[in-house]
C-alpha cells in the first residue's frame, strides 16, 4: 500500500514536539512491514534543509485567493530516514527558520495543502491513503472531496490523526476565497462556531479519525475546545490508537547522544554515570534523587504550576533532592524558573531552550520525570522515560493514564489525579520514599526497561484501518 503522511512537523526534519516524533517514525515502521509510506512537509529554512541533498521532482504554481505562488517539490536524495521525504518549498511563505507562530500561518499552511494537492493531481499514480496530521493538514480531506480541481482524487481514502485538539487553525470566512472553488452548499463542512475551522473540516470530511490514545478519545467527547458535539456526532468513525516510540532512536544501549550506554544488566552504573555527567554540568549533587521536567512550558503541560511545585519540594526536602528543567515556552514561566536558581543553588537548575541532545541525556540520567499535564493527548516523554529506566510521575489524563500505573497498584510509576501543586508535591514526596527503598526502586527500574511501546507493534493498528478504508 502507498500512504502519504502530510504534516507540519517530522523528526529530524523539523520538530517542535511529539507530532514530529510520530511522523518521523510511523512511516518508517510501515515501510518495514513492506508498504510504501512517504512523508510530505513544508520546506523550512532550517538545519536539515540546508545540510541535506535533495532532487527537484516537481515545479508548480498555486493560487491563494488573488495571490499566485511558485513552489518546488524536493525529494530527499538518499532515503536515509527510512521513508521517502518530500519537502514542499514555497519560498515566500516557508523560507523561515521556525515551524509556527508567524502572523500568516493561515496563508502558509493553506498554501502548503493546496500545493500538495496540485502536485498530487498531476502525478501519474495516486496513493492508496492520505494520512493527515492535525489542523495544518485538516483541509485536505475536505478539498479532495469538494474542490472541482481535485475531483480525480475524491476516491482516495483520507484519515486525520488528532494529536492535539486544542489548536484548530481557525480563520474567518473573509479568507474562504483562499480555497480552490467548490460548490457553496458544501461550505458547512469547513465551518464550526461561525469560523472556518480546519480541524473540524478534517473531522467532518475524513473517512476516518484517530486520536493518539484511547483515553484522549473518551476525553474529547467532553472537552475538546469547542469540538465536543462534533466529535460525539462523528464518534463512529473515530478510533484511539496509542502512539508508539522509535526504539531505534530511543535506545539506551546504542544512543549516540548519551555519555554512557547501558542495558538491563548495566542500568545501575549506566544511569549513575549519565547522572554524574549532568550533575557536573548543572552543579547538582549526583548522590541525590534527580527529578526532571522536559517539555513545552505551556498551560496544557501544567508548566505554570512548576515554579511553586519546585519551591515547595525544594524546601520540604531541603538539600535532599535535585531538580533539573529543560523547556521553553511561556516567557513568564521561563523567568520564574530562572529566578529560582539563586535560591536553590546546588539542588536546582534550568536550561531554558530547546536541546535534543540534552533531552536524551536527561532521560538517561534522571531518576524521576514529572508530567503534571492538564491535557495530554498521548505524551511521548513518559514512554522515553520508561525506555531509559526513569520513573514517570504523571497526572492521570489522556495517554498518561493509558501508559503509567501507580506503583501502589502493583505498577511502576507515580500517579495523581489533579493538575495541582498539592498533588504533585505529594507525588514528589512519595518518590523520595521510593528512592530510599533501594530494592523496590531497582525492581521498578528493571521492569520499566523491558516495557515495549515500539511502533513495531502499533503500526499494525494503522494498517488495519488503512485496509478497511481501502476496501470500503
Ligand atoms: P508535545 O508534543 O505535546 O510537546 P510529547 O510528549 O508528545 O509532547 O513530545 C514532546 C517531544 O518534544 C519529546 O520528544 C520531548 O523530548 C521533546 N521536547 C520537548 N521540549 C523539549 C526541549 N526543550 N528540548 C528538547 N526536546 C524537547
Ligand atoms: C501532541 C500532544 C502529545 C502527543 C503528540 C504526538 O503534541 O500534545 O500529547 O504525544 O502530539 O502525538
């Protein structure tokens, strides 16, 4: 089967969060099972684009309302990622370093989707499945079914995966003329709450909808930033599939980014060596338990709670614990996290920014990973933590609920119900107790190192859906 994954992010091409990790891994594992999965992302002006070889496979033009843009489709020349990678370069809109947060994001991602379909309609062979990811590609299922230009594509099954229902890509009807012509009576398919809503358009028009964990699917029936009723209406075509992780990239035994590699036999020494490396770099004490938070510093992740949580725990367990944060996002939270440093020198540090290599070293060297998320559609950090023998401390929500069981319930993690300062401080205290119980901690670390969340298993669930759609 030939499957096109269309997305704004893909690791290692362009990454902001977990969306990139999923799009950079699932296609690879579909290919290992004998299929032809390809990935299409915009051509950003970033390190990956500038340091790799590409072949031009298509030149075209697209219309966005009254504007015309030229675009080029570039194929990565070596197929080294394990899938065919195609970049759609639209210089005026994407020749910039970042993925998101430009004023013209509506124009950028609408143009990207139109360019993709213009290219596809001209190719001599059509794929079996179009797999879209999040709102940046949510107009594709609508356009293939309704725009006159794309009638020849209307038979191709479309699937949209909701990685994050909070962001929907809303824009006003004054920009409806950006879309290639369609029968106006169909405009209801792109509308939700009086706006053009690309995520809603994808949910309404795609043949199938997936969420990135079963629990998140249940949750969005009641809390989906305004899309609850739509999702309940479309419930029949929705499936929750827990994400996998790329066990080749995330493997403590072979990971080239960490100072000391380890496996089940050497985990104790290996983790300690990585911890010592981190502690030296961040002036912490390697004899104490190391807690960490890695992620986007935004409300969904509960990041606004972190400064108070850290302040409380560092006082309650004075000089008994270390905390190291890696993240960026809300500047107020960034400042608060930085301003804690002088108060807890030797026990606390924060790296404000994005650093892929450092994230690997922290997963390897930390004892506990905090995820006090308010919303977590899946969450990959807790799965990376498990793979590296780091015990996750999570709020029971979305994918966290599906992947972590509290050690008090014969499980291997630490769970709490509220995204509140109190609950997280209580969990940290339980973790300090667990750290001192060397035998129990060792049993848990040995157990979590062997949990298998690989895409190897999960890719099959997507194949089952693709097959059903293909034969519908
Ligand atoms: P989300 O996609 O909502 O941000 P996920 O848990 O699915 O959350 O994935 C986050 C991904 O981004 C993980 O690969 C994590 O290691 C990575 N990440 C997040 N923040 C940073 C950072 N500041 N530096 C390095 N990696 C980060
Ligand atoms: C989103 C979600 C996160 C999920 C990721 C990959 O960014 O916030 O929970 O793990 O997508 O699906």
